[in-house]
C-alpha cells in the first residue's frame, strides 16, 4: 500500500478506537506509519481524511451485512416478510462486531449540524445507501421503480437508525428481527381507520 491507502486504513482504525472528535492527526500518523505532511498532500486536511474513512467504514459495514455479505449463504426468501426478517436478523446478529461502527455513526450525526463538509460528504452515499436498503431489505429493483425504492429506502433508513439507538441503549430489550417483522405485519394489517 502507498501512503494514501495507509492513511485511510489508519484513520479508519482511529475512528473505531477513538471516535471522530478525539482522533488527532498524530493518532492517524502513528496508526498508519506515515507522516503529518502526507495527510495534507493526499487528503488536504485531517477532516477530509476522516470523512473518507467514515464513508469507507460505513460502506464496508453495508457490504458485510447486505447482499454482498451473504455470499455463499442460502438465497433470501421471496416472501417479503420472510426476507425482511432474514435481512434484519443478519443486521442484528452483526451487532457485537458492528457496535463500534454504529457508535461512530451516532457520533457523526451529532457533528452534522455544524460540519458542512461532513454533511456534504455524506449526502451522495446516503442516497446510495437508501436504494441499497430498499433492494436488500425489501427485494426492490431501484432501476425498475426509482421513486418507490427511494421512499422505501428512506423508511428503512429511519427504521435502521431507531433500531441502532435501541441496541446501543439496551440490547436486552431491543427489538429482534422477529419483533420488527411482527411490528411491520401489525402496521400493514391495521388497515385504514374510519
């Protein structure tokens, strides 16, 4: 690997170990075996490097729990409820190994209000993540119906954030994949009210 890749790997490790706010340029240099000048040369600033590292970590996590992470696993069920439960089961089962990534995501959300560069860096990948969630969780083809995939992805992303918060707060009472599926069924079967 070159300095650029070493810096990115070092920054990813620092984010997982120390979080966004507590990671210094010197931490990244120590973790990557590079030098301070290489951060500016390759990324422009420590913040730009951390933003790239954050995006890389969330993409890696998405790939690990999404369809790409199922390589070699049994195909997902065709029934939408069974598929929803299977994918949520995979996400929830990854909690212990994903805890640091989830914690980092929560920290980053608190920074967005005053960090315009971070907010801008996340916009595009957030859109991609939404359509990816619609595809993974609901079996939708984003190209066949982009608007339906967009709104379904938004709902799934909102649900993901809520589930993440509950698991971070109290794993003992956080929802299981079966709970989420039962809740979805209850919601869908409620029907219109008079």
